[in-house]
C-alpha cells in the first residue's frame, strides 16, 4: 500500500479529516478530532503510526518484527509503526487501519458516536 492508497482508504471512513497539526510533512488522520493514523510525507518508504490494543500490539510486533514496531514518537503501549510498502498484505494493513479507527471511535463520548453513526 502506497501513501496515496493509505490516504484514500483513511478518508473514506465516516467523520475523517486530514490535518497537519505538527508540521507540513506529517499527515494526520482524525475521526471527530481524535487522531487514529499519521504518516510522514517526506519518507522514502510509506509507514504509518496506528493505534492498537496493547496486547495485540505486542503480538503483532513479535509476529512481524521487520514490519511492525513500537510507535515512533508515540506512546509505545498504544501505538505501532507499520511499514506499508513492505511484506504486509494490503488487506491486513486495512485491518490494522480499521482497528485503529474503531478503537478511537469507541473512546468517543456516546453522543459523538451516535452522531457519527447517524451521518
């Protein structure tokens, strides 16, 4: 999955916006103002930081040590850095993106979740 495919996939989700809150090179995807994915536009090889359940994060890092590492510049317990153009299948990458999005949506207040579901 390249950067354009990553961007397209993230933006098709309900309530998602793309922002540059840190600098002009770090693209951040947010659902209702909460970050669920970020990627560097200045990187040679596409990678993304994705939120992850802590137990699954450890399992993923052990299973895919070359492609999934603790989140770069993030809380290592809750975030993974995932190489998008390496050995992982696109369907699996989409599953990881979906998981990150769903974790963030689940953490939103009920009123916001209901508004998102209704949109």
